[in-house]
């Protein structure tokens, strides 16, 4: 007895159509005549040598500058950890209020979601610029900016994850007569802690990178020193700072992955 296999479905027409649509969309978005991105290839061909010279200077780091970066980098790590820690504490109740299974009240849920959307819609540099004007140059405006950034990310992602999951245990708890607060504290929060932990660690990883950008407006940390060396065209020092940020980010990512495995 021979086994007859069904004919293999023809998927190439669908794949070809998708590729053609993507190519057409990309080409159309590059046409300035219809409001696309204005790409000046002539300017790129003319000025590429400037970028090449900067890359050549960045490829020659001056490691004698490294000791001067330790204190600003320590300040950056402190800002990242403290900002993530405060955001972790505040994000728990806000997330439970923003998710439908843990907050059936549409009014309060809508208010919390609207506030989080406003927080997320404002760019980090705008927060940092306003806070520097209010509190002065230093770590405080950077710390508050990181807190707001982390809060928006964690609440948004975790609340959506809670919304998309099935929560039969909450329905059973409601049937047993438990209040929503009791259900959230005893059932929903323990079930959601792995989601929270993943996002908290992700926010911590992002904080180190973001703080390097916030230094442009004087929000403290290694970014402030990075902006200073850029201003003096000291690209050998800039290269050292970039390498140090890379090493710190990789170390934080390694530690985060180890913690995620233990929490899984």
C-alpha cells in the first residue's frame, strides 16, 4: 500500500503579492512629490567622507580617559536602578486599575489608561528639558524622566497582557463572593508577577541607554560627560564612553536573563 501525499499548497503567489506591496509602499514613501521622505542621495555621496573620518576617530579610543568616566557611569547606574525601582512600585496598582479583568469599572479604567497614554506620548527629552529647567542640572531630572518612561512602558505592556489572557479564577472568585480588591491581591497579582518582573528588568536595561541621551540636556549621568566630549570633538574619549555603556548594558542584560530564568 502506497501513501499518497496531498498536493503541496501554492503559497508563492501570496508571498509574491506581499513582497510587491511592500516594495511599492517603500518606493511611494520615498517620493517627496506625494509627501514621502526626502532622501538626498547626492548629499550622502558628497558628504560620506565626513562620516568616515568620524568613524576612523571613534575607532581609536583613548583608554587613559576611562577613570574619569567611572563616577558619571556610577551615577547613571544609580539613576537606572532607582528609577526602575520606583516605577516598579507605582506600576503595580496602576496596572491593575488599567486592565479590564482586574478593574471592571470603565470610568476609572479609562482615566488610568488616558493618563498612561499621555505619559507615554511625551518624548523623554521633553521631560528632561522641562525638569532641568525646574530643578536644575543634575541627576534628579534624569531620575524623574526615567521613572515616567518606565511607568508608561510597564503599565501599558503588562495591562495589555492581562487583558489578553483568560482569567477563569477571577470569575470563580466573583461567584464565591470575593471583592475585586481581594481577588486582585490574592489571585491576579501573584499570577501577574512574572509579567511584571520581565517588564521591570526590561525597563532597567533601557534606562542605561536612555540616560546617555538625557545627558544632552543636562540630566546627569554618563550622558552629560558624553555630550561634553562631543562638544570638544574628542572622539577618542567618546569612543571610550560608548564602549563602557556597551559593557554595562551587556552585563545588565546577562543578569536580567539569569533572573528571568529563576523567575520562570
